[in-house]
């Protein structure tokens, strides 16, 4: 009886998972599940291997295995939930999803990898690889790029906005940066008339500030490692909110000394741009009663070695 119940339970779980994967047929589902198990194990090696060469080999195998998995018919609907070392987020309209992950080269250098998988009507694969060129793009805040010239980040949120009947997708991401500082990014993705991905543009406006600044293509904050600087989207207020940062040592040129000071800045979508808000919350607060904005749900990945100083 126990064996029968176990078998029945397995069948029910399989059918539920299969229904969640929408139109993937049973054979393709089994194939994807097998590849997911392989990807999970390889991904752990990318993160935890103490040998840099082994991390690079694992990353190469992971990339090839992922592409083969995505070539399976209707793989777009398969969630790959067990792979905890890779961020996998869908756009709100399910037009695409983005995979992003990173490989640690040394304690001060990471290389991000990723791909945009588009939804297709026939279930075939349409994929745009993301090639991290951060190291050679000098003016990152003012450069319009594409998937082959990508400023790498691990994305944890997509916000869709419309302007003139065109969709713009705002990506929130983080970057481990160096051993002393972490970055967070706000990046706008859209697709041109040929359906090709474009990153950046005249999207971040500071013209309403008391001291207006030039419009930027993208936005970032940099702060002390583990300083818990946040960028999040508040759906109730319909604004992007981020921590106002100050140097804890009064050394403004040293971003690795920056920490949140309890104030919040933000951006509001208006006429095709994110308009800067200098101060999101203006009421006088009693100590310990800061506004309870929604936490950043980064689902931070296992992207650093388990032991510091092991590289």
C-alpha cells in the first residue's frame, strides 16, 4: 500500500509540474528535467570551485548545456526552478525571460553571463546571448548598448512601462563589483523595429532637481561591501526607490565607504523617462520609525566562494 501511495504521489506531482510547464509535452518535459539536474550540478561548481580554471570550464559546459536545453521545444515555459546559481526572470507580459549569472575570476573581478529567451508562437528557440563588455565600456552611464555590448548585472526585477504604445522594460540588477564595494543597476531594455534588444537611452532625467544634471542612459549606486544599499520598485507608489548614500568616513571619492543614511530617492515614470525624485518621503520621522517600503527581493544567488580569501 505504501509503495502504491508513493507511486501515486509521484504521478500527481509530475502532472502538476507538467501543467505548470504549460504546453510542454511529456517527453520534452522529461528531457528538460534531466538537463536541469545537470545544470544544477554544474552551476554549483561555477560558484564553489576553488580553482579558477575549473570555474571557467564549468561555466563553458554550463553555457553549452543551457543552450541545448533551451532548444527543446517550448522550453520557454520550463522554469528551471532548482538552479539556484542563476537568475531567471520573466517580463510581466511574458514576452521574454532573462537568464543571468556570474563567474568569479578573482576577488576583484567577476564576469557576468546571460541570455534573453524570447517567446515564440511555434515553441522554437529565439535567443540573444548577453556578452559582458563592462571592462571596455568607459562611460557606462551614457552609452547605448546591445546584447553583444552588455553592461553585466544579475537581474532580479523587471518593470514594464509604456510610452507612445511602445514597451520599455526596466531591469533592476546587482553586481558584486570588487571585494570592497557592490553596485546596483537600473537598466532600460527595449526592442528596436527589427526586434533586436537595446539597452540604454535618454531614460533617466534629473531636470527637475534644484541643480539639474544631464540625462543618463542608465543609473547605478555603489556602496560599501555588504552595506545593504537597495533599489526596489514599489508597485503601490509606482516608483523606483533607492537608498540615499553617504560616505561614513567623509571621503566622497571613495565609493567603498558609502552606506545608506536612512533617506530615500527615487524615479517616477513620466513621458517616456524616469524622472528623478530627490526625496521620496518628506515627513519628519521619529527614530526607529522609518517608512516600511517593500524589501528588495533579489533572491541573491550563490555567486561568491563559500570562504573569503580562498581564491
